[in-house]
C-alpha cells in the first residue's frame, strides 16, 4: 500500500531546530532577511549561497555568536535565546569552522582538552578520543603534535572535539576545502554514520557535486533571503549555482587551435629552507611551463604552496640566479618588481592585505603591482588619473560589482575583489602569470569569470601556473597537473591522463611517480 502524503508527514520526525523569521541588520545592511529553516534529526541539510548571501551570519546566530535583530530560534519546538557559544554547546549544538583553531605545539589530546568543559585528566580524554575514533572512523594518535599532522587529521581533531560534547546538531563550514578526494570520502562516511545515529548536520559548501552526493535537502540563500529549498540530488549542479547567484552560470571553455610556444618559465633545482619553525622547505623543485599552457599545481594546504609562490614571485630569493628563469633570463636573485619588468605577474592567495590594501581605493590598488610597469608613474610622481582609469578598465572588463566610482578595497565582496586583483595582472598581458588559489572562497559566477580569463590568457601565448587546492578547478583549466607534497613537486602530467583519485593519492604522498605508474599498469588507478 502506498502511503498518503498525510501519513508521510505524520511519520516524519518534528524538527530538531527551527529558525523562524530570522533577520539580522548591521546598520543599513540586512544580512539575513526573514529566514525560515527546519533541520530534522538524522538529516544532512545543505546551506548554500554565494559570498555575502548571509550563510555565515545565519550560522553564527545559530551558534550564539550573534543575536538576531528579529525572529526566533525553536529547539524541539521551544523558543531559545542563545547568549553565546557555551549555551549553544550546552543545548547540543557543535560547530566546526572552516579555519582550524588548533595549537600547533600541543598534542592531539591537549588540543581536545582545552576545549572540554571541566577538568578531565589527559588519560581520560585519550580514552574518549580512541572510543569516538573507533566508532566513527576518526582515527587519531592522541600523542602526536598538531604541527606534524595533515589537514585531514587536523580536521578530525575539530570534529572529535565536537563529538565528545555529544552534539545533537553539528554545523560544518566548508569541511572539504583542504581535503584530498580520499579524505573527503572518509569524511562523508563519518557524516552518514553520524546522521544514521540521529545527529542532525548543517553542511555549508561551495562544492555542489559533494552536496548532491551527501545531502537530501538544501536551503539556498541569496541576498540574505531564502530563494529555494530543494532536493539537490534531483537538480544539476549548474542549476543549483544559478539559483545561488540569480543568473545562469556559463561553462569554462577551452580555446581550440592555439599553438604551444617555448618554455617561458623554467625552474631548476629550486631549494629553500623554511622561514618559520613549522614551515615547509622546498626541495629540488623542477618544472617548465610553455607559452600557451596552464600548469596546475595541486596539493593539500601546508605542503609548500605559499613557499613556492614566494620563490617564483621574488618575495623570497633563491640560492642561485638560474634556479628560476623567465623567457631565458635568470631571475632567481631578482626581486618582485624586477621580475614584473621582465614580463611576469603574480596573484597571491590572500587578496585583502597581500593582493590589495583594504583602506586604499581601487585606483590606488591598481598602482600596487603596476607602478614599475604600467605607465602610472612619471619622474617619481604618481599619475593618479591614469591609475583610476586603469582601475575603471579592470572593473569594466572583469565585471567587478562595486558601490561608488572608486571605492576602498575592503568594501568589495570577496569575489569582486578577487576579480579585480586577478584582472589587474591579466590586463598587463604578462609573459608569465603565477596565481595562488585563484577562486578560494569565491562564488560560482566569479569563479567562472576568473577561470575563463586564465584559460584565455594562456591561449594568447602566456605561461600560466595555477596553484590550487580545488581539484575541480584544476581539471577544468589545466593542460597539465603536478602535485606538491612535503615541498617536492611531482613531474607534471597531461590532465587527460589523470583522475582525481590518482592526484589525491599523490597529494597525500601515498604514491610517488613510479608507484603511480605501477598502480596504473596493475589497474588499481586508472590513467584516464
């Protein structure tokens, strides 16, 4: 007998938590606008939206970090007023933030201990870590120091800390952003087991295919309002992205028929010691990038990506001049401006503070990387009008959304500021472009604009290096992919010969090049 809709509704468990009319105002800005949301026990519920849609504000309200301007939170049908995270945790709400909050020089057990209420001895905490790890597949060595752990192991600590407080609702913010495909799959197994045991999970991610893989319900925010509640399994990722941004999202398209030129960037025997006690050294890095191609460099965070960018850009100098060559010129001992004058351009990972000065206007920020190459300085004087005109050109070319003719950088959303920083370098038509995490924290629409611009630049003859933790991004834009692990860079291979599984294994150091080829021959890893 097929159950009627009323029978199904009667059988469904009541919501564990309900948000009713949640509104949050910051002055004249309405970050959340009458948001309604139900999360049921045992449900993995996605919360989606582009940058600035109101996701972070909403979960901060749910975790007691912010108070709503209007609306109510109902916990098992009863209204609650959360005065802070401690009260939220006492109620049964746990949160794992996107950025880890761990002490590098403490052990796993000590990091868990500092977050636990009361004064449990380390021995008791160690036992509980082992018990939770065995139950949910979150294996950890309680005695290991955090600085020795991978990103996936660090995330396990954050989740175990939450689970030891017996949460009934677990909020996860971009949990797979620094994980390999294998680590992400292990996390999904853990979350599905938690949900099967009755824990409700609110899951925030910009990776829509994993949302479709994991979640049964998704609430989509746009400009602070709920615009849709859907079953993501029944909707294509591109359609979900269109709901998030309000317009149809295009695809990154390859430029057919362009020729590959000679190597424009050559790195040979590049080694650098770490700058910090727990930093990563670079070890005998060797690679070449031809004009007309995009070389992707994958890797788990903390394996030398920042150090490699600094060495390629001239923020750190190599031991020998010929360790880095641009169009045949040895530049290993030249600074950033000198390398720019030879035709190179660089986009760092941190856009606000490294790529742009927050309180400077866009015209002033255009000057930052173009003062030595862009005709913006004459006889020691800044040509302010020329700098503003360049900023306007970047804004028009890359569809940078802003308020006012020349606003301060900090007033732009993350995606729009990233489009400006990337556009500033691309409009130079550089011989070589090195970009680190080009679409980190950027919404789907802005990410497509940036990725297409990188592909188009290479098609016009530039050599482009994209350092990224996002494998979907690399498989979309790169002609070849290398992997950086523990400061070493693998031999680049054509993207069409690789799978995410194979790249993920290289990212963890589980396979070296010879082992990868042997695994392919044995059929353990497929080459295409």
